[in-house]
C-alpha cells in the first residue's frame, strides 16, 4: 500500500494546481489508515490461508499501481533533480 500512497502523493501534490493543495493531507491520512488496518488484516488472512502469499498480493498490486501512476505523471519527469 505504501507504493500507492507515495505515488499518489507525488502525482497530486502539485502546488501550482489549487485543487491539489491538500494532497499531502490525504497522503498522510491514507498512510495512517493503511498502517493501522494493514497488519491486522494481513495477519487474519495469513492465519486463514496458512501463509503470507495471499496478504502479499494486495501489497504487490498497490506497488504496481503506484509505479503506473508515477510513470504516467508528465510532471514527474520534469521535476528538478536534487
């Protein structure tokens, strides 16, 4: 889930667009919710399916979706490099 949250934050936190000014707030809130709900949900799924294969699938999917968001963001490649 972390990959999706980071990608959304990068993609949406453009201060030049007023509607995205709150993207950092949303990013923090989503990250906090994921940190609170993710581990217990993964534990329950791991107990039910006798392994962590199933709980890791949504995490891998979220990272892949985040990578797509970053790749499709035209402003990401134009960002100044440190």
